[in-house]
C-alpha cells in the first residue's frame, strides 16, 4: 500500500503529536506501507489544506497512491491506529473512512462527527434551547452517541484522523472546480461552515459516502480532550446500555 500523509502545522505543535508522527513514519514500512509526507505551516486551516492537496497532486503525477491520510497537528495516536484505519478502508472499499476523536462542544465532550438535522433532531435541539423548532437554523448537529456498528455513515467528519482515496479529490475538482477546500456561510443561520464540512458535502454529491471506523479512537489535544475523557464517555455509554437492557 502506498499513502500520502498530509499534516497542517500552525505555530506550536504538542510534543506528543510530534512523537506520534515520528513513531508512525518509522514503523509504517514494517507494516508494508510506503508513504510520502507533506506539511504546511503558519497559514489558515482551509488554505493549509488546499496547499497540502496541491503538494499531493504534484506528487501523484509521478507516483500512484492508494490513500491520502489526513492527520491534524494536535492528535495523539499509535501507528497501529493508522494501519487499522487504512486496512479497514482497503478491505471494505471505502473511499472515505474516519477515525473517532472528541472535542469540547459547549459543556459537552462529543465526537467530531456530524449528521444533518432532521425533524426529530430539530425538536431535540429546540427543546434544549427553549425555542421553537423553526428557530433552529443549523444544518448539522454533532453526534451524542454513536451507532453500535463496526462502521457507520455520517454526513460530515473532521479531518483530524481520516483516510480517503485520491479519486475523491479528482471527483470533487471535476464537479466543483477549485479550490477543493474552502469555508462557506451557511444559508439561514449565517454561520461559517468549515472547509471539512464543505469538502464532505462535495464528496457526497460526487457519489462518495463518509464512513466512520468505530474501532479507531484517537486522542485530541485541542481542548485537552484525550483518553481520560474518552473513557468517561465510554463508561457512560455502557451504563446507558445496561439500563436499557434491564
């Protein structure tokens, strides 16, 4: 397997992330995976992702890649997490497969996974805010709990720990033009949708599903979200399941 690793750096990078990346590039070949490493620094995230894509595009003219691996510069993971994600994407022929990481969302800690608002989701959101469903303008909501499946589909994921086939980029560029990564204002709410959400929307319209690997959980240093918070979240989920089974 041949992959391209894309990492956007900004200013300071946590030492734990640096160690994870070093461990990864040292050990990948032991798993039969060859790679090229691409990075940018000191620019806005959507610009960084577009620059990384352009770097990859230039390399892909001379070298064939099976997958592009996106890793953000505040993630913590093991090489085994990357290998599992890539192998599962290959075995299941997924064009987009994300691992799971968490971030703070208001007073909660939630997976960085989004679903489109349906009528029931609007009712729940409106009730929590004390407003009418018609006043809920957002297009997406963050998952509170995840399906109990090895792999499941979402409408959008973050780019913190995600693998995709190069064909996804080609399809997006052919259908929507350039840039491939760019934020947009959300109609109705006026909020800014990030470049990751826009990319996933374009990928879906180009015929690709956004899949999630339930077995790949990684840490996220942004907002001090890591294994401690994840374990607390898992414990809460287990308690809920046991309560429903009684």
